[in-house]
């Protein structure tokens, strides 16, 4: 692709810059399956549930969507709920505790191909932002040694503060483009989640790149990706 056709690159984080999607998947699986076992349920949480109900969405929305899929009703609660609370907020915070334990224990390294693309765009002076539903984005970027590479980080905390709707709504990507001084039609969205490519399409961005880390190229295309790659190095 010719990057001269665009003014900015808007990257999702988990599964695009870093393989933390795998850490998130493990944390969600541990939290949900412990919860289901405690309640005597025989329908365990699976990777399919991650891609269908959780991937790319704000944390508490993912909790709510999964519980709905199992016909489980819990009070909504809030982001300040204790991780032991039997609420949507409590389960979301419980997952975050598990995620941070795994991240601290195992660490994280950025995908080499993604680093090479970021290096190229930095050298060419292309403004870049991270647009992630995760409230852990700065911690993950710091752990991977990549925090200083991005001018703007729009994470779950920024979305909450600015009252921006989460993916698949395009609001967080639009906000990031504005912060970089451009408009959606002149920006590239790079996403590995169905909800993320859908957000890119809904926002009418100049190009929506799907990164297939397991969702499947056809699903990414069906939901809004203009082009699908398996590694960002393919865009060099």
C-alpha cells in the first residue's frame, strides 16, 4: 500500500501491536470458567465465546454480552465494584486482576512485524495513535517498550472520561483521528477484532486493515475490513 495516500495510522493494541490478546483470552477464560463452576454450570466458556462476545469490546460490555448468551442475570454494578462482587462490574474487575497477574508474571513483547511497520511510519513522519478498548493499554505498551512510540493513546479510561461509545461504534477512532489533526477519510484503521473493523467501516475511514490473528479473514472482511493481512509487515 502507498502510505502517502493517508495522514495517520490508528492501531488497535491487543492482537495488532502486542500478542496480549492471548493474555486477555487466558484471563477471560479463567475468570468466566471459575464463575460458571462456582454456580454449577456445565456450559464452559470457550475461545468461540471470546471472539463472539468479548473480543474488542469494552470490558463490562463483554461481561454483559457473555452473561446474556448464557441467560445469566446479574446487577450491573459499576467500575468501582470489588472484584469479589457478583455484578457485571465485579466480574470485569475480577478479570482485570487475573490479567495483571499474568502480564506481571509472563511479560509481553510486541510483534516483530508490527515494530517494523511502526519504525517505518515513524521514519516517514506518519502520526500514529493507539485506539484500544482496554483500560490496561498504557501498562501493556510500557511493558512492551512501545509507549513512547505513539503520540496519542485512546484507551478505555479515555473513552469513559470523554463518554465515547466503544467499538463497534466508531467514536474512539474518530476522536483519535481528531487528536492527530486529521479526519477519518484520511486515516487508516488497523484492527484484529470484528468489532474493531466494524467501527472502522462505520466511521468511513480511508482504509480498514484487518489483522487475522484467529478470527478468520472472511469474518473480518464481512464486518468491514478492506484488506486482511496476517502480519503488519505485509503493509511495508
